[in-house]
C-alpha cells in the first residue's frame, strides 16, 4: 500500500502536517483485459495486459465495439480495520464491479465518476477486483464522438484505491463556488462514514489568497447529511477572462478537533447573469468569442490527454482573440476546467447527447446521468453556460427537458441554460437565445435580420450563436504525409483518396502554378468570409 505523495505534500504545505485518514493509490498497473459477455468470464488465456487509463480500442483496435472484463489483484492486508472504497474517475459506458466474484456496484454513464465499497470482511486479505464494461454503442449520452471517430470504451480515466480510517469527504458531490455578487464562498459537503461511529465531526473551510488566509468557517457534520457553509471573503477579487484570479480553498473533515481529511481546490469568484439582451459578467457587458472543441484528440480514442495539451490550445485561442471554448457534446475531465480557469477561458458546456431519446421511457436514467453531469462541473467559475442537448428538436419530450433544466438550475449556482443548442425556433426552455447559422456572405445579412425580428417579438434575452461562421479550406496533403506517412489512419480525412487524383488532373490541365494557389486562396477566402460575418454580427 502506498500513500499518494501529492496529497501528503499539499497537506503539509497548506495548514499542518496532520496525518490524514485517507490513503489514495492510483491503480494504473497490474490490469489485464479480455473481451467477453457479462454471463461468461473469459478463459485465463484470453487475458492480456492493458493500460489504465486507456480504452478497449488501444488494445484491440479501432474496429472493436463490445464488452469485456478488466481484472487485477489487490493486497489489502495493510488496510485491516479501514473502509476500502474504489473510485472510478470515468468508465465507458456501463460498469459492473466485482470483488472475489461478488458484485459490489454498478454505474451507467461513460463520463462521470462513481465509487464502490468493498465488503468489510475483505480488509486484511488479498483479492480479485473485476470490472465488466459494456461500451453500449448508441447509448443516450455517448455524445458526438462515434460520428467523427471510433466509439471508445474502457477505464479511460484513473482508478483510485481509497483506504479510509476515519470519515472522509465525498469528493464527487463537493461544491466550492465563489459567488462574485455577494463576495461569499458557498460550500456544500457530505461526509462519508469511517469504519467506526463518529459523534464529534465538523466540516471546515479555509480560504487563502496567495499565502494569506482571508476567511474560514466550520459547521457540525453528520455522515451522509450534506453540510452547507457560506464564507464571506472581504474585498473579493473577481475572476474573468481578462483577470483570471484564483483563490486557494481547503475543505476539511475534523474529528475531535483533528483534521482527518482534506480536499484542496483553486476557485474564482464571478457573477454572471442575463440583463435583457445583454450578458453581464461581474456587472459588465460580456461579448463572447468562442471556438468549438469536440474533445477530438487523435491518435487517442478518449479525450484524456496531458492537461498541457489543453493549456497550449487555450493559450493559442486567447492569443487569437477568443475568450470561450464550447465543449461540444462531450464532458471533459476536471483538468480541462481547471486549465481554463488558470488560463482565463470561459467554457460553454454542452452535454453529450447527439440525436438522443429524451423521452419518458428514459426519464429516470437521464435524470441520474444529468445530475452527475451537473455535480461534475458546477464548482467551476469558468462554466457559466450550459446546453442540455444539440440539434435534437421536438423529438425530445418537453416534460423530460424541463425536468433536466430545473435540476441544472437547482444544482448549479449562477448558470444560464438552453435546452437545445440548435435553431432559434426550436428553443422551448432557455435563458438565452441560440442559433446555428452557417452560410455564405450574401445570405448573412438576411439571417441576422431574421434573428433580430424573431427576438424583438418575444422576451428580451441575450443571443449566443452556439455554432456559426465556418469555411472549408484546401487540405494540406504534403503536411499530412510528412507527419503520418502514406499509411491509413482512422483519423485520416476522407479527401485523402480523391484529392491526389484531382490535384494530378488539375496540374496537367492548368499547370503547377494554379495548383499551388488552391490552399492560400482558400485560406484567404475563409479569413475574409469570417471577418465580414463577425463584423456584421457585431454591428447588428
């Protein structure tokens, strides 16, 4: 058993060198995997070593769609007398967890975390941990990835062994939100029970600005019962894309006055609201300039790169004048939001439902998954906008959509929600108008006039264009070949087959100079088109 060194280091740096009750170990090695069905464990010879985090497809190839068994042994002899929990940061898509052949938990949904607890009798022994996973291709919340790449499944984010010797915080439901309007931190925390009854428990919050403590509060706690604290912060400094100031927050569980568990986060204070046709951030008008991000990270199948990849992307977008990224039809890991907050980038979170069945038949299943979505991203100042689905239309049951909207507003502080990021006539339950206008320059003034007239006849709300202003450019075959060679890759553009033949014909008929102009001419046209449409939109 090893204790997470990072957790120990943070504990020592923040307050004191208290011995924390939770030992956390990343379970990244020792896993094997075999494809197979739920009702029949594969033969021993079928298992092969597999990386965690990772996907089925990393081991079995891009054509694999199905189910299979993960397994590894755990030595719990050092955990005698503790409560042992396994945290799955994300597993795609339907997971059933077994300990020594006995089911100990299930979870449906490929994007959000869950945990299982091992039987008390298992501590002090060695045993076999198994996870049966079904990709469930076509599931309601698979998102857009299967349209643009192979569907992925597996333990695609970290698995953590938690050995708890006292009550600990529920890290998945913990809310730490900085309210820029009131200048107060809002914390909602639930304590998970330890191995023994605990009567003298409290949850404490400490806020620091740099090295200086600026606020603290504490409240009595009962395991399993949420505790809410409001912590005023004097002379609060607000977060914005122009000034992404972050505070350091520690949430602690104390037993008998001693700190037994601690979670540390960075957070920003901000206030976002709609004021008629205007968006206001911290009381000032907000003009949004965003870029779509599909979580498409080839050659990876799952969107789980080193956070530095996202940092480089966001810093590049900022340098080009953007202040928002729309997480389009996927749910990023927490590190995506944390990076956005550090860099100073707003995030519009669009949940992963592409042509789903938002009907009464799936209402309870959708309610559980969406509530987990809201818990996952609700603490982040960078996420003011949310869309429940994309281009779904009236096939979505209005009662189901309204229930999801109501839960978003109840669970997430200060959020603006649209039911269906699509076309303005399709909206039914929404805090802002949305549209997806793609078209050429001659069409653009008429489209803007249509949007203006539609809104003028209805309630005054801001307009955000969830998707718009796209232009095709000529593909750079030479750059592709220099990077990837001549072999086929699953992420190769579809034009690779026909473009070489067309270019050869074009060069024969019109010469090399004409061929050489295709790419720069297409780039110049795309730039002019976008410049015109952006400027007309701002003038409107």
